[in-house]
C-alpha cells in the first residue's frame, strides 16, 4: 500500500529520476539534483529540524512528490522562517493521495506563512478550496514596465503572422522607438558611473540591510549571505546583481534574471531595494539606465519590471518607461489567520523570491 514519507538526502536520486520522467517537466536528473541542493543543502534558511518535502512511495516506486523551500522573512518586523511550496507532482493512478500529500505541506507551515505563486489552473482551484488567501495588490499600480531594445523583433511577435505583418511591424517599430526615446529622457540622462555589476554580495550589502530593514514590516531577508544564495546558488537559475554605490556605500541594487519570453531574450528585474536616504528616485533611474545599456551590450531584446507594490510601482511610473497591465500571476498565501491579517500591500514588499517563480 502506498505511504507518504518525508524526503531525505538519500531520496534525491529517486525523486530526480521521478521528476525527470514526469510529463511536461523537460529537465534532466542533474537539473533536479542541483535544485534540491540549492533548495535545502546550501540554503542558509534550512536547518535539520525542517522537512524538505514529501513523497508518495509504493514499495520501491516513487509516485508523487511535493517540496517546501524555507526562506528567512521579516514577519511583522521580526525574523521568521516561511515556506515556498514547489513541484506538486503525482502520477495519475495515485491522484487519490494528492491531498494527503499536500496536507503535509499545510501542517508543516501552519504556524507561519506558506507561499504558492505558480499554481496551474487545477491547483489554483484546489488552493481556493483550501482557503488560501490571494494576495491583493492594488490593481491601479499592478503594472508591467519595460524598455524595448529590439523594436523590430518585439513588433514582429505581435504582427508577424497577420497580412502585411512585416510592413506593419517595420512602421510600428519606428513609431515605438521614437515614443520610447522621448518617454525615457530621464532614464537616458541618469548617470551610470555609480553603478556596477556585482559578482558577490559583500559587507556593503549587510550594511545596507542594517540601514533599511525597517522600511517594510513584511519582506524578505536581504543580508549578503541570503542574496549570494539566491543570486548565485543555482546555475540553472543564476541571477545578475547590479549595485549603486555613492561615497563608498551601497545605496541600492537590482536582482535580475535573463530568460526567454515568447521568443524574446528578456532581462527581468526580480527585486529592487533602495535606501530612501539616498534620493531613491535618482538611484532607481541610474540603475534602470545601467540595465538598459547592459541589455544593449548583451544583445537582449527587452528589459522588464513587474509585480511590485504600490510604492515601487509609483516610482517606476515616474521613470517614463512603457507600461501595460501585469501578467496575471496568482500569489497565494496560507498560514495562521493572525499572521495572514498582517500582510497587506501597504506594509509588505513581495518580489520574485516568493513561491518558486525564480528559485
């Protein structure tokens, strides 16, 4: 009879084999082993008393898996361990055990926060049934901001398959280039001499965190150790780190990742953190301008910013970047009701590190 048991380090090979052969998960064994080590073994938030995840085992066969990735989070101003739910996969013939499997996740996170930000349509229905809370961002400020680098390619994706698509794309790309050139005047004028790409987060990042950790009541830990793990700990999800330095101190940074977006080579900003004591808007514009130039020099097609809170969205709005409504990305939270009541758009700053979107 199938049983549910906690994942141990001795299960990595078996779970990796299970996931690498699971339908619609095009990744090999090495990808999953690397991810497990990143999620748990190398994670500064992980400790031996925490569960890694659970498996459905039928004799020697693994038939299902769900993982939890711990992260240190400032919860109502105090450090706490929260969890990201990831990779809930069960073979069709064992689906009757799915809820019992996920029940282990809920039990393990009952006294803290649990994030699930990448649910499928089916999983989203289940999360609603389980009374997960949908994180409510202010729709007025839920925007995607972007800078187009390759205008022709960007417009061809939209018009390339319609009649006279090439002509429409060519003309519209010229119009869009002129429009963007005018709109981002403040960005183009911002100095980039204070910005540099960072290979490793050092004491400057610890110092910035000490100065700014009270900006929000609820947000991720951002010391050097955590940033290095998040940015550089997994070769399959490696990030780019850019810092703004003034008078020998770090005043702000971007954490970004490169990825393919519907045929475009994009760089997306996952996290923006700026010390408001250093003229935050000027620091933001300088970082954006540096990232714009970086995209040109690395043959990228698009620079993208999305899913920040109202305060940061208003700052991005002032930059003049092109914008649209954000992609629909459900951000679900579970946990004790008194903890959930603490999390609002006004006092919280949730970024790409929530859920398993970028880990």
